[in-house]
C-alpha cells in the first residue's frame, strides 16, 4: 500500500518501533507520529520516537507531535496496578539520542491539521487518549478524515495482562484509558482491532533475536532493545505459549494488517467495553445491538509473520 497518509499514535516501546519500521516499508506519502504516555512517561515516549525517527531516515515528509501525558480522567485504580513496561525509559533502557527535530507541542491542534488531507490510515498502538480528545471536540471531522483505524488493544478470548489486584481481565492499552478506548471504538470509523490474545501469537524467540544480523542503524536499535529485554527480564519469559523466552511484538500485527501483506485475517464482530470501576477496561463481545462493530484481526500463519519480520530486520529497515 504505497503512497498512504499514515498517522502513528504510539508510546514507543520496542513493539511500537517495530510497527514504525514496518510502516516505513509502505513508502508512505506522509507519516505523522503522535506520542503518548504508556510504556513510559510522555517525555520518554517522545524522546524514543524522536530518536527512532532519526534512525529510520524516512524519505517522506513526516512530523512528530508530543501527545497526552495521562488519561482523560483519573484512573479508577490509580496507584494500584499501573506498571511501566520495558525498563525505566520504555525502551529497555536503550538510550535513543534525538538530533533536534521540531516537536509540535499542541497535540489536538497539530493532530487536527495532520488529518486534514483525508484518507488517513490511523495506526493506534498506545492508549487511545490522543484520538479520543479530538473525537470529543470534532467527531464528524475525525470520521470524515480517517479512512481506517488499526488498533492494538483489549483482550476478548483469553486472559489479559492488566487488571486491579492481579485480576488480569484487561489489556494494557485499553486499561490505561478505557473511557478513551470506548470513545474511539464508538466513533463509527472502520476499525481493525488486534487484541492481546491475538498478539500473543506474534512471538520472537530469544534464539531468533540473537541470530539477527541488522544492517542499518534503525535495525541495530531494534535488535539492541530486543536483546536488552531479556537482560532486564531474565526471570520472566514474557509469554505463556512456548517454553523458550520470547518477546511479544503485538504492535507489529497492527502494521502488518495496515500493509495488506496477506498475513492477517479479519473477522467482523461486535464488541463493547466496560468503564465502571469493577470492570474497567473489560472488552466483551456484544450482539445486543448496543456494541461497536470491528474487524477482529489475527495472524493467518504466525510462523510466516515471524519469518517476514526476521527478513525485514535482516534486510535493513
């Protein structure tokens, strides 16, 4: 899908960086990156995005917006179970050094302008706060400008990775701001949704990562942060599906679906999302007529998707 206008709304995050590198391969006409709190603070997310965009050397016009520092409203379980993944800086403590890019500071205004050309493919791999704020302010404008949403969030047919007091009924992105996620899902925009249980099929084993031979600066950064993950979490396999320690690259599936690489399937279903305190961030299937239609995305053959990514990393980003 070359010559697409893409917005990447992310909280980099090594898996967000994988998504960005795959999106570059689309040869987008333009790419806007708006950052969010999530894997780290908004400061860390913006610095990580800035540094990785420099390494990617995107040939198309692109810009960076500093986005939301926190959710729409105070989280109902604030302070109880809101961890920071991927080290102190959200990138497994690999330091990305930006080179002075201009970072736009008024997120709603800048995002509104970025959507203006229309036909936007919006890739949302962090909390939904940035887009939800714009939808609240101008819902018809947003609906008219975004051709399709590609979202990583929620857990539907399995156990999640978040929830209060260890009850993992939710997924990290939706749990951080379920109210924002509900606004986004209910906006009436065609949506591809990659959930946590689907994401767990996209596993890059440690042995595979150790065997990667990156040829560009951006690929070296990705491989470095992947290897650093296993140093930080040497006693945590970070997965349930295999005996070998592996890294789940959930956001990469979002990019693969956007790319139309023939590696994903879409199943049309209807979902709803709870925002009450007891079930905050719980995603459910809902055929009552009150839910939100989405396309439930899965990998056709996970091993082929992993081979595709390995080839992408070894070929140079």
